[in-house]
């Protein structure tokens, strides 16, 4: 007989207030975990338990779209049909278990993250608030264990860097299910090498439900996704660039690393429709008759040491030559943008040559001996003759991945 905790004995349930009149329909899209495989029956699967915990039976409807064996790209292909067209106002996405061992080699990290981001953007375009679950652990007897472990670790690190930048909320179910002593699924939650029993599904629900409840309340209050904030593991003290500006033309804490070349102006702009919170740091480069370039910098605070791995995230937009703001990749080349962490202008690690990009993929940097103090973030922008663009950067943050326990294997 499968043993499970009673809902009424759940600590998560006991601490939650009854939310009257929530009335939001949630969709759950995923693989066999979302299909409740391993649980005693569907009512013990994490989607049903999440809804019960989040809504306390108060007017919460939900749709389950879990198909065993599916990868994130297959979920993306049916996202509109199974989530949007069914009238969902919120969605919980759980993918990665099958991606991590597809054809015994795994789906590349960039491909997996790209599919998750595409679902988040699709949800956002229809006003659907999204929660993305980290990829759960497997047991020690799972097939393709070495491949799975490598990709699950990499997927989760990138999810923690990307999801919030796309306006989603992250539910770290991996942490709730893993045995810290082994890195595999806790024995009490194991149904087989990959799946979880009813106790495991309840453990997932106890992570997801409070976030669902927070999202429900945020929707009722008209509140956007939580902003980027500073904290123990973050090194930019004012990542949203709110408040006062330095000399009226740059956010407080930012500086020009070198004299601008050619026609360059800078300013701080209020958020636009694509920036969820905070202000844009703006540079306009007029290369009509001569090349133009500039480099901006930000001295990092926080704590870091030699060997620490840092992750850099931000949002960015650039105009095309006609002055239209672009938030998608593609189009004619307008300039070269890069975001990197360095000590003396070296170690460039992320360059973009596109007409527009809403979000830069996270950049990585390992602190070296000569950068163990005075570390700074540089943002470089340049155009060739004939180009005339304006670029904006917002929601900038640098995370100490080592301090967060996220400095494992990363393959892109």
C-alpha cells in the first residue's frame, strides 16, 4: 500500500490562509511527472495536490497536460492548444527529465532553455502567469545516469538565472526532492529510478502551491513579477537602477570606463513595456559619418573570492535604423554589444551582433587572482560608419554562483 501524508496534516497547508474567490484556472504542462506517474492515483499527483494546497478548494480550476516521455520542445509545440486555448490564467511548467537523457546524449542546454523561454514568452503574450519548476533529481538506478546528472545540474543552474528575467517564477522542486548526501532522489520519495511516489508528489506540491497562491494574489492586486533584488549572493546593489542618477545621465554606481569615441550621448530612461521593473541605462551612438563607441562600467560589491564563478544577467533593447524598438533577435546588423565581468578590459565572454534582443543569455566569469578585489562589470557598445542606433540595458545583476551552490558543470 502506498503511504502518503494527509492534506490536513501538511505543514504547507496548515500555514496557508484560505483565499476566497481566487477563481483562476491553472494549467500544468509537462511529462510523466505532471501526468502523476508514480502516485497512487491522479488525486495524489502534484497538480491536484498543488491546486488543493494553493486554493484550499476555493474556486480553483485546473487542467493537466502531462504526457509521459515528452521533452520541452514537444511541450512547446502543444502549449497553445493545451494551455492557452483551454482558458488557463496561470501555468506550471515541468520539463527536463526526458531532455536530460534524450537518445542517451541529452538535449543541449541552450536548446532546452530556449524552449522554456519560448513557453514563458508565449504565456506572457496571452497574459498567463507562469511558474517553472527546476528539473527534479533521479534515483541512482536511473538509466543514462551520468548523462542525466550532468544535464540536470546544468539545466537547473540556467533556469535559476533565466526564468525570473522572463517574468516567470521559479519553483525549486529539485531541492525539495534531493538527498543532499547523495545527490539522488530521497528514498522516501522514490517510486522508481525516475518517478516519485505520492509523498514525492506532495513534496513538489508544497513548493509549487505557495508560489501559485502568491501569483494569484499578485494578479488580484495587479502586481507584476517580483523585481530583481540585492542580497547575500548578488553583487549589484541597485540592479533595477531605481532612484537617483549620477550627473543626470547614468544610474548611480555606473561610470564611463573610457572616453567615448565619436558622437555618443547617454541618459537614464523610465521603464518601457518590455522592462518589467526599474529604469533603462541608455546610450545613443550616431555613426552617420564616423565610427562611435563607448564602454560603461559598474564596480561590484558583495563578497567573492578567487575561483568563484559569477553569472551575469540583464535585459537589453536596441533600435533599428528607423528608430523602432526591437525586442526580438534577427534583422540587419546594427552594432556589437557585449556584457562581461573583468578586471582590466580582458576576458570578454559574450558578444552580440544583432538588431535587437530583449534578454542576453547569462554570461559566465571565474574570478582570477588579479580580480579578487575591485571587480567591475563592463558594457561595451560600438557601431561602424553608417549606423545610427540607441541601446538600452536594464535589470542588471551579477550572481555569485559558487556561493549559491550552482558552480557545477555547465555545457552550452
